[in-house]
C-alpha cells in the first residue's frame, strides 16, 4: 500500500486577513494548491497576486484538506 505524501492545502492572503475582513466574505483572496508533506512539513508561504489588494502579497497555508 502506497503512502500519500501529496495533500491539498488552501493559501490565504495575509494583508486581506489583517484588514479585518470577515472570513466568509468575498474580500479575502484564497488559492488552492498541493504540497508534498514529506518535503515541506512546515507551513507553506508563497508570493502570489491578490486581486483585492491589486499587488503581490504573501499567502500562507491555513487549512489542510484531504
């Protein structure tokens, strides 16, 4: 039986989250991606474009889903 090292994660814009926008509103930009749990055991941080901030910001991993 093969071990599953790839998991799906959600990345969230840090600058939108700091402004106090409600989590359920459309104002927070999120991306879904996959990461290898074996190679990156810590939380993932990437620079991506936020359409609400109109600039490149840091996105951090908020949730792991299967």
